C-alpha cells in the first residue's frame, strides 16, 4: 500500500468532485424524501379512504422493491415514455421516492406520539388545524423523529453509491474508474472509504448537535461534555438518561 498514492487520490480534483456529488445527491434526495414523507404522513393522519389507499400502495411499492431496481427502472423506462432526464435527476428521483416511503412511517410515528390532549388544548385556544400542527404538534414531533431521520441520512449517504450503475459521477464510480486506469484498487478504494467515513462522522456530529439544541434538558446535561464523548457515548452524563 502506498500512503503517498492514497493522499494523492484524496486531494485529486476527481475525488473531491466525486465526494461533492455524493453530498449533493444525499442532501437533495433527503430533502425531497422528507417532503414526500411529510405529505404521506399527513395524508395518513387524515380520514379519507382514498388517501389511505394511495399511501398504502405507495409504501407497498417502494418498500417492497430494491433501491437498485428503482434506480435502473427509472433511468431505463422513462425514456420509452418520452421522458428524458439526466442521470443525476433520475438518481435523485429514485432515491427521493424510495426515501419518502420510509420517511412517511418515521414522521407518522412522530406525529402520533404527540398526545391528543396537546392537540385538543391547541384547538381550545382558538388555533386552526394548520396552526395547531405548526406550533404544537410539529415542534414536539421533531425531537422524536430526529434520531431515526439522522440514521436515514447516513443510510442515504451509503445508498448513493448505487447510482454509479447509471454513470452518475459520485465517489464510488470515481474510485472504480481511477483504479481501473492503473489497477491500484486498494489505494483508490481506501481513499474513497476515508471520504465516506469522514462524511458519516460529520453527519453523526451534526445529528448530535441538533438533538442537543432541540432538547433543553440534554443541552443542560451535555454543556461540559465534548462532542467526541457524545458521539462515543463515553461520558457519564451521556450514558445516564
């Protein structure tokens, strides 16, 4: 193994571009996935039979088929209907639709975790249904759903590697193409692995910071605990809940 070659790959423009494309795919797909999941969760909260049927079919379809199948299907089938999209847009579309199915269940469980008395109190104060959801339900549900959403964010980062099959120049495709040119697979994949570990570590740290900011009790308890101790769970204040 050549440390110099690994470092060369790490700072090369192609790897930096691949890492940036991976982050862009992750952030964009996660954003649209949350939006789709929120709409589906709100439909499930409603009482319309048609909405429940549509939501059930959506969840059944996208949770029942592999992500790789969905990526290839959208990329290869849509052009036959005259819908021509770039590989990047197809990748975002497939990942967002798949993520929306899982986000719907996460957000629905968070909304249902807020006690009905909270909603009744909001309505009793003269709030409309939308105001009650915005000021009463959603802020409380956000603290509940943040940990699983953080896990989904990390999962999305790793799932983005699947779009290399449709030639989106994300990190894994760049590593494979670089290794194929000089047959230094170990160094190229090691550099890609370092990027993946760095990005997942950053996401974990961001998740902990957001969780702490949303929970006053946790913020008070962790005031003197370093971020590294929080991530590793080695501090006594972090371990005691």
